[in-house]
């Protein structure tokens, strides 16, 4: 029997680039999660008997919301829900499950790389039938519905056992608890040369993978240790925990410092990697060589033909606007298009569905391909392993050869976190007003070629996305990008992206902070970061 529960709207339920993210205590308010989930179903209007996928990164409050979401789904006419055992599904695995089983969509319960626990973050994202994040038209409609919602629907049903695979009934709906790893691992075997990687391991190739007590632990153990033969213990912090072990599951130099310390030590294995809370980001570091996400995208694209799944070449490359232009140079050499999109994987979905791009990437450590419609941390790690096995070179040697061919894009992102929102907005407003007058101005040796607010015209559906970040481009190919992030749960995060291009005949082995010193100074001069924020240094550098 369907029960109608009267409700009133909550303010601020606007999905960002990756869904709705708030503190657990916000989601725990009576009707808060229910309002949002019901708003999703009201907008997408599932056909009777449709299939829904539900899973998450295992963070605190996942199980509670999954049980309630199952009852709401049953009341809204779904015929079947596929849910990962333990409530676990990495974001790329959820995308694959949606696509493989013809689901109408899926709810992914995650706040990605944000901390977890009773006092930390939670999130809900809706992915559509193509397996990708809902496009802006859908998320805008969901937000509009949250502002007017007056009821949500449910059925009377006990909580189900999420830890045992099998099928049970919730109302008139079938809930199937599935192995969260098997389908995804099988897909990876179709894309990459597992025998070649196993041979490299047999020859003594070693690696360390930090799962950060997040969702990729079970996936990495099955693929890296069980299927590829890496030694037990290769996967570190491999058990998903509701609070990620008290750590911040963001694979960067700050939060994965233990891996960095290892890879720059005398005891370093050949290869190091990590993934984040929900498994869609990656960190790549060789012995004494960190590979930036922007460079990783370019190097993966240049070598993708070495993997069976990409042996016939790439249709195109896509990158988010803040990502460095390193991939552009690879695309030009391959004679394929390179698309520059706003931040947010949903913008890649149209290109992938239209067959216009094969590999996509974001500077925020997200890389993926047309095998799913999400960025995919383990996919990137496995493609690197395939390349290393095929070329039988070190990460450092591959990076150096790449720069000698294409030049080097020295790159860093400076994050100023938890700024008062009004302070960040004033900074951006003043900078926006100043953009038209910047062309021709000199900041030290840097001369501004042009400055603008980035706008994207989607070549597939013709839609326009304006105000996607402020760009200051200098003569010679260097640039600074300023952008407010939509992935935090409190205050505002100012992201400053710094990029200096050094041609192939230039200085290719400088320390990144030294190479970017003039751009760092120019960023403050252009935007008044210290003046507005009082911060003399960023909180995180990646």
C-alpha cells in the first residue's frame, strides 16, 4: 500500500556539478533526503516497472538513505532495483551497471572525495539511462521541484539485508542485491591486456595502490591482487569505512602523502596509484615522478592504442576548460578533435554518446573513456599499467619522452577553501568587471593576450553554458583560470589554475613551483587574492 507523506520544501536543494552535497546533519533532518529523492522521481517520471540502480561509497548514512530510497522507489512504480552488496557501488561501476542492465537511471550516494562521518559530508546524485550524470536541464528541473514539493510517497516495508546477494520484495518491487565488483572487473578485462600485465608482475614489476579506506578497496583487491597477481598487501587501506578511517579520501599530494613519501623513497615500488571516496578519481605517481592529472590525460591518450580496447585509435579527446592544454597537442598530432568543455562530467556525456570523443579528463584527477559515462579511477590506473607493461619503461621515462615530443605544460591548482561566500563572490565580481581591460597589460614578464569568461556551445545539442570560469591568457600559451567550486558543503572554494607552456626545446625539468612563480604572483596581482581573502597561501596545492 502506498502512503503519501505531507512535506514542505527545504531551501538550497540545488544539485551542483555532481549532485546534492551537504553535511550529514542536514540530510538527517526529517524529510530532507526524502524530499530530494521524491523530486528526482517526480521529474524523471519512471515508466511503470522500470529498473533503478542504487549504490554508494559506503560513507556514513549511506545505508539509512538506501533503505528509505528503496521504499520511495517502490511507491513510485519502479519494478526492480539493483543495489550493490553492502550498499557499495563505485561511481563508474554504477554507470556500468545502469548501462549493462538497461536501467532507467540510478541514485549514487556519495560526496565523492569529501570527508565522511557523522559530522562530515553526504551526497546524492542522479544518473540517467546512459549511465552519466543528469544534464543541467534535468538537475534544474529537480531543483525547481524541490522548491515546490508538498508530499513524498513510500510503502510499508522492513529494512532489507544489504549484505547478502539475492532478491527480495519491497512492496510490489523486486530488490536484487548484486556483487558490486564482478561486472566492473569483467569489463576491465575486455579493455586491457591482463596477460601482459601479469607477465610484468611475474618479471618483478611492483606497485602500491592506496584505496584510502574508500569504495575502490574491494575492486582493487579483486583486479590487482586476485586477477593480475600483484602481491597481497599491494592494496593499502583497502577496507571501506564509513569515515574513511578519519582521513580525507582525496587522492592528492596532501591527503595521500603516505603514498607520495613511499614513491619518493629508496623503497619505492615501480608504480603508485590511488583513488578517491567514490572511485572516480585517480592519482598517478611513478618512482620519483608525480604525473599531474592534466599530463596523465595527455599521456594516456598518446599511448591508448597499446591497450586492446583502444587499438583502433581514438575518435577524439575532451577536457574540461581548467585542464591544461597538454591533451590538445596530442590530439593535433593524432589528427583528431579536442573539445574544451565546462567542468562536470555531464558535459562529456553528449560527446561520448555521439561518438565524437573516446577519452576525457579533468584536472581534478578524473579521467575516463567511452566504456562508461563517468570518470573512472581504476580504469586510469589499469591503462597506465597496460602502457607500462607494453613499453617496459618507467613512469619517469615515459613522461620525459612525452615532453620531449610535445613540450611540457607546467601546471598546478591552488585551492582556497571554506572562504566566506560573500568574500569569494566579491572577488569574482571585481575580476569579471576587470577582464575587458586586461588585454595588453604586463605582469612582470607576462603579457595578457586576452581575458574572458568561458562559455561553451555544445556541438551535439546546441545548448550554451555561460560563466564557466574566468580565463586570463598570456602571450606564449601560459594562462590563469579562476573558478568557484561547487563540490564543497560549506563556504566557497576558490580554485586558481596556473599553467605555463614550455616548448619541446625549452627547459623541461624544472621544479613546478619555480616554473610557475611568475604566474602565482600575477594571479594575486590580477585578482587581489590576499586583499580580498587575507590568505597568503592556498590551503591545498595539487
